[in-house]
C-alpha cells in the first residue's frame, strides 16, 4: 500500500493524546542516540543506566526507565525535572552531552508522556513504513532533497514519523543530512541513505549521474532481464558500455568460469571457425554438460560448504566430497541439497551430508555456519547483543542455535534426547526459533522445521544469497559485497536485479545451471574487458568486464597444463589437479603462497593473495621455474624433438593465451633467438616461456 | 596518475588559505587567529624516520598489562599484582620486570576509548584511524607512510613480520602499498624469507633478460588504458636482485647474545628483525603478535604459556623480553630517537572476569604504549576509573592516536590521499594531536 498519497491527511504528533511508549517514546531515544552501543545500549549500559540496543526490547526499556532506581528517573510531579529529561537536555551533568534540545518536540513528547503517568500503553504493531523519496536522480552536486518517513500502525492512523526516524548516509562524505532531515548531495554517484524507525530499515537511493553526457542503450542488444537491469542503471548513471568481447576472450572467460580450465588450442580453432550466430549459447550448453564442469563446481561447492578434514577422519571427508560431486552431477536443486545437509544423520564416514553438522564445534557454531552458508547472513554479533546493523536479536541467534542443540556430533551424527543452549539474555534455555520469525514447537526435530522455512519459495534470504554467490563466481564481484553479508543496511548495487534473479532461480527449481546459463548468455557477461575513458573507473556497474586474478587452484592447474608438468600434492597420485583436492589442508606450499582458502571461515572473507610474497614466488620460486626447466616438460620435449623456434613460440602462445602471436611478436622473438648457440637457445626459450607465464594476460581472467 | 601528484603538491598552500577563510566565517579576526596560534604550542614536524608497530592481536587486557587495579574488588583485579618501575608512581604488571627497568622510555596512554567491540571493525579503526564504512576501504598506517614517503626503495617501505591482518593492508591505496609479509617465523633456526634467493640457474643476468622479455610481452598485450607497470612485480624484482635486501632479512648475521636478549619466541625474534629492517631504512614494520583474545584462563594464556610452566612463557613474559630488548637495543644504537615504537591491540578487556577466568571484549577504555621517535617517555597520559571501565581523564580516540602517530612520523595528517576514482580523503579526519606525548 502506498501511504504517500494520503500524506495530506497526516498530522504530526497531536498534543491531546498520550504518547505511546514503544512506538513514540523509544524512537525519540533512538533518534537522540541514547541506546547506541557506545552509550546506554552497551551490554552493561552506561553510568548505571542500561537500555536495549536500538530499542530492541521495549519491555525491558520501559522497566529500566520507569521502575529502576526506585523510579528516580521519572518525576510525575515535575515531569520536566525527571532524570530522563534533565540529563539529555543538559539540565544535569550528562557524560553523553546535549542530546535533546530543551523545549524541542522530542522534549515535549517526553514531558507529556511522563505527565500522563509514563504508561507502556497498549501494544500496537507497525504495519507499514515508507520513505519519500525511495529513489531519486538528481542532476547537480550540491542539490538538496528533503527526506520524509511515514508509518502506519495497526490502529490505522498514518503518521509522519520523520522527526523520529534516524537517517544515516552510508557515505557521509557524499551525502550530508542536517537536523531538519534534508540531504545535500556532495558527490556524483549512486548513494544510499538508510532510514531506521523501530525495527525497520529502508534504503533511499540518491543518484547523481557520473557524467554530463546522456547515455542511450536502447539499441544495445539484450539477451535477458539481466541486460535490462544493468542497462537501466548505466543509463541513469550515464556510463557508456564497452563493446562485445571478441570470440577468443569470451571463450577463455567462460571456460575459466564454468570449468576452471583454459580452452585447448583445438577448441579455440573450432570455435573461431564456427559460423552459427548461436555459437556462444551452444558453447555454454556444452560446457555446462561437461565432466569438467562437475569437477570445477564440486570444488566451488566444497568452498561454499567449507568442506575440510577432521583430524584422522579422511573417510568422512571423502564421503562428503563424493556426495557433493554427485549432487553437482545430478543437478540436485540447492533447496534439496540444503535440506539434506540440514537434516542428515548417520555414520559420517558413509553418509556424506552428515558431515555438515560436524563442521561446527557446537550448536552456536552451527547457527553461525548455517547463517553464513545458506542465508548469507552474519549472525555472530547477535550472540552477545542484538545485531546493531541488522534485524537480528539475541533471541534469534540463540533460538537458531537451539534448533541444533540436541545434535550429537561424533562420528555418528544423531539427534540426542537432551541438549540446550542458554540464552544469556534470560539465563534460561533458548527456545528453538526461526530467526526473525517464529518460535518452534518442541515436539519434533526442529531441523526439519527450519529446513522447511529455509527452502520455502518465499524465503527472503536463501535464493538471494545463492544467486549472489553465482553472480560473484561469474563476475568476480557480488551484487552484494561481501557475499555472506546480506542485510538491510548493506544494500545491493542492483536490488531489482538481485530479486529477479532470485525469483527466477526459485522458478527453475533452484538449479544453478539454469542461473549460470542465464548469466553466461547475457550481453553484460560477454562484454570486453577493455574500457573507454568514460567507463574506466567503473568497478561495480558492469559497463565492461573486470579483470580478475585466477583462483590459486585454477592458476596452478593452468600452469601444469601449459607446461605439461604436474604438481605433486601430499601423497596423492601425480597428476591430481589442484581443484580436485578434497582436503584444503593437503600439503601444497605453492597453493598456500598463492592464498588458497582454508575454509575455516568463509572463503570470501578469507581471500588475500596478490601480495609481494605471491609475486616473489611466481617470479623466483618453484612454481613456474621448476616447470619451465623440467627436462620432461613440454618445452624440453619439443626442443629434443627438433621443433623450430617459430613453432615452439606459436604453440605456447596458443596454449597459454589462446591466440597466435602477431607479426610484430613473431619478429621480436625471432630477433631474440636467431643465431643463438644450442645451449643459449635452451635458456632463451626457457626465459621466453617464463615471461609468457608471468604476463598479465596469462595470469588474469579478462 | 600525473594529475594526482600535481593535486597534492599545491595542497598545503590552498589549505592554509582555506583555514583563514573558515576562521573568518566563524567571526574571528585575523588578529585572534594569530593570537591563538601563538598561544598553542606549535607542533614541530615529527622527526621519526621509522615506526615499529607491535600489534597485540585479539585485544590485550589493559587490566593485566599497563593499567592494573590492585585496589579493585577481586572479580575485577585479576590474577596479577603491579610492580614499581624506574619511574616513580608508574606501575606495571609483575610479569614485566624487564620493561619496568626501561619505563622511563615508555609513554602509557591509559584512556584510549572506542565504541567498536568486534575484532574486524575495531582492528580497522585502530590501524587506520577511521571507523570502517562499506564504501571506502581505508589504508592502514604502514600503507599511508609507504605512499607518503614515496620513492623506489629497494626494501619494501612496509614490512609485516611475520604476517598481517587484512585490516592492516593498503585499502584504496592499492597493491603497491600492501605490506610485504615475511610469512615465515623468525624464531625458527632455519628462518629465511622464501623465494628471496635466486632460483638455481637463474642468476642476475638471466633475471634481467627475463624481465626484459616480460616487459616486451606486456607491451605487446597492453591496451591503451593499462599503461602502468605492475608495482608488485617491480618491488619483487628489486628485492630479488639486491644483495643488501637479502642481508636485511638475514638474522644469522646477528650475534648470538643479541638474539638471546630478545627471547627465543616469535615476538622477540620478530622485534629483532624489525630492528634490522628499520636500521636499513624500512619506514614501517608491523610485528604481529596473535592470541591476545583471552576469553578464558588469563593465568595460562598471559603468564604460563602451557599448563604447569615453571618459568612463564605466556604472552606477557614474551612481550616483556621482546619490547624491553628492542628499546634497549635501539637506544644503544642511537636509533631510538628516530624510531617510533607503538604497542597496541584493537581493544581492552571487560573489567569483570568472566566465568571462564578470562575477560571479554572491552573498547570503552584501554591502554596504548608509545616510545622513541620523539615521544616523551616516563609519563602516563589519561586514566581509567577505579575498575578500568571508562576513561576518567583525557579520553583519547583511535583517530587522535592516528593523528599523533602520523605527526610523529612527519606525515602531515591533513594532507589528502586520493582513491583510484580521484576522490580526496584526508590522511586523518578529525583526530586531535596528543600534545603531551611529544618530547
């Protein structure tokens, strides 16, 4: 329902009625900053006065204000002398300084409420909260936009709650918000202001186009709704797009993203020779159906699900890994996959999915794992207090932990007869709870309940978290970053696109292949990585493809493929690929230096790499040097077989860069190599190959 | 790139003009302005050439290290007693007998306060002076110093021993100013920085040729807009080809008695390596000392190190040896005046002991220690209350601390940095210089 049309009828707070504690007094305190984590909202309160963080627990706050200290905070005879007023208005010394102007609307509201007996009042529920504008495009830096907020409660009245709403710019140097709730835009770009009222947080998008020149993308080809959404944003921001990537660039990119491998020279030739207009779509289908897709996406799933070995229980890991591989192969919808993982029991050395429960040390750890993996939500903060940036309460956190409280996590995973999680807020055993939603009956295995809720078609988190991960796998950046931090206060760059992708994913049976295909077929995915001066600085609106480093395992495999020198990982058979390693702790110094993910925490947060140590290793360590010099490697075999310089150079270009050398390049290498003695020729060729494998076109996906 | 540096070079003049402008807008006359200037002590540009940051990762308990509360109730007091030091009235934890002998070199700030009590965001605040925001990834001290000092030193300007947290990285300043992580434990007898020595068969001459080949290849591949050379490559190449760089990391060149003085554990040998590096011109060395997140068993973690230890080898005795040796060594070599030493973590610990005999996160008040590099030693700045819960005197924010560290290092904190898309960000936003710290 749209409330803004009715705004004419809205009057602000009317002086005749008694302010309602939960919905009219708490917001005053929130807006004044009284209940933030740095002040009275801290776990131990401040100066002996403790409020719930951002008003999360109105009953406790009412108790604290009205009854604690024998009611000294409230003076019914002289309301304006109440500590509740005298402190924040500066009448009495207050370490937090002046928070509420004496005589302001806020102060008057508090006086009225105390004069009326400081009642909690009957409970009323916030039905709808709306801001104005929700989004606006502004032409000029320096323009101002008045912000308004409206609320409707279950008694039906619409109220202008602007003065009691907290507006925060996510980038304070781009947007200034003054005391009268007017936003001034200081920089070009897409900016977000968050409006917080009671438990609602709504984003307001204020955009100043990045350039002066209009951008019209109506004639750009489009494959599906991804392009519609991406173009829409680019037009608003006036960022032009780069052209389509050429066939070689596209083939290399999609091959790396879907299978983690470089295309072979023959594959490149065949693809270039193909004349069909639908050849890119056919290529995508072929890759999705390949065995290499299964191998690579098993690796990606293993990272997502944090698969790792428990001490001395390799069988368990093999069972888990084998099961994951099977799911990828059979295209099991991730809804079914999640349900199986959440409810699995049995001998973890045989039942692969039972290992998921064992990745966490206890029920709380599992709540956090499930939050991160399936909901894309970081619950950790809510262990000790309500999440300050999100909607999650301590009851949510411990309630979700309680869902897993009875689980026994030995070799055999089973639901035990007892087991509880103490909610530190109450000191009582936490009641099992769907976070943000409802308490569960204690009579059945609540994990099934939770799985039902998680995989229901209208679950607001699961599908969005999943498609965000898939998007990131294909573009190197999530629509929400970091990928496991979906929350109202961290909005997506393209919220409508995220929602459409999620709905479409649910519609198609939670099939990742469907969404990967959709993304791979979009014009947006198929853009060149080259930029124009007008879109060179874009790193989040997809006007061009972004260059990104290969994941450590993919790079190691690519080096082995080009040189035909395999790595040895632990005591595994020579030739085992890095992406096929089941245990992320398999000894592999090179992978460690390149920054592989150990999977103890989410791989998104863990990624580092790219540092000087990795660079030193690439230039001067074993990684490339050993392969270049290996007497049984491709280079030395070719030299021994009498292959010509030209031939060797061209073949390595095709293997590593998927293209032939240009005439200029051919000429350059000829001048370097001509007339060399046999011994120096070998060294020169080694140095050429070393340089090729250290060149940025080889090291990057682009 | 060119535009950016031009931007900065005239920055100072314009800022001065602006400052006058702002003041007159606040209806102060120019006379007032000069009057104010004369009254306030003029901050001299810092003289410290280098900084060693000993990062106590996880958040060290102020109540067990630099701010003990012997008169507080037992649930606050904790397991250790204070001891006297060579500065009258300044007391430290009994597990710090060596530091107690060099306390005249230390400035203890006991009133640092922050609202952030979660590791990652608190880390970020302490290491950058900025509260983290999702839109901007701020650079940490080491990266800013590296960027501001500029030049092309053979040794990296910012070295992390043995490792670093992502929050101690270069943020929007990019890969060129990431710390070089040694990634190998200096306390191990076979300590060597990996991949620093030439790969067998590829000596200097060949390395030079390979580099020329690679340059040529990248020139062929390069598209117009990516004209810059990979700064990581440049740095790596300089390191590999410089004998002096290799010596800097070679701890075996230190006398055994010097090595012994720092203590046999990682933090000690890391401090020794840090000294070797600043001696050779590295601008910023961070020593990563983990495991201070002591939610349980303070006695075991802070003192003993392992159950039943006769001589404590826990976090505090190890730090005591390392830090006291570092200060003495720097001082004996005449390096202390030009080397700023900072010791801190991301927050303090709760006043009340928890049920696991540990303490939880507590950012509202905690202690930071500075020494050398133009810091006046032998003093305590600020104070916490009776139970170490809140600052009672002279609260200091991480932003104040950042401004002070930059100032001591001769980096103008009001200078602007630029993000890759050209946005100006001051090195420090609203910190206030801790004047008393300056010698």
